[in-house]
């Protein structure tokens, strides 16, 4: 969840595990033409450390992700971005569809879990620390996820 999600969006994400980020990532990472066009970079270890490449930012933007959400992803720990990159690279070779989900967890740091559903699908679950959830009273109705 990116910072400053509305309360309704936050509750829906808790209920469904879906966020705008998860939906946009599904659209972009399952786009075969885009993956093929950037195959060498997707297969390069740690290619998405730090700032995301412009082609990926553009694709996420076109998929409906806000600039704040893209910046949120850029702030993810390198190991979490690397898990996603590895799964995208594996999905190309295995012809596997990627799905994404989000949930809260009791740990201190964000964690990405990969669940291989079957030979045709893998699910990456982004797990944010519960301790990073704060309701901002100044902007009532907005939830700030610091994780």
C-alpha cells in the first residue's frame, strides 16, 4: 500500500489483498511484448536496485499507477525488488502468469512471499508490517503506510 491511501481503499485492500499497485504490476509484468523488449534487463541480477528504469516507470504509469505509487516501489528494499525481478525472469522461461497480493504482517520489515500455485501461475504477496500503519488525524480518512 502506498502512503496516503483512503480509508475505503485500505479496507478493500485488507479484504481482497488487491491494491492499485498489485493490479498495475500484474498488467505490466504479464505483458509479453514488454517483457520480451526488456528481456536482457529483466534477467540481469539487481537490475531494479534504486530508481526504476524509465521504460518501467512509463509502463507502470500507462497501467494506471500514480507517481507516488511508483516512488513507493522505488523505496522498497533492494531484496524485495529483487524477488519480483527474479520471479518475472522465471515466469518468462516457464511461461508462467504472475499474480500479486498484499497483506499486513506482524514483522518489523516488509517481506515478499512467493507462492507457486501450479505450473502456470505464481503469486507474489507483499507483506507490510502492521506497525507501519498509522491513521492520520490531520487528514482524517487517509491511512499512511510507512513500510
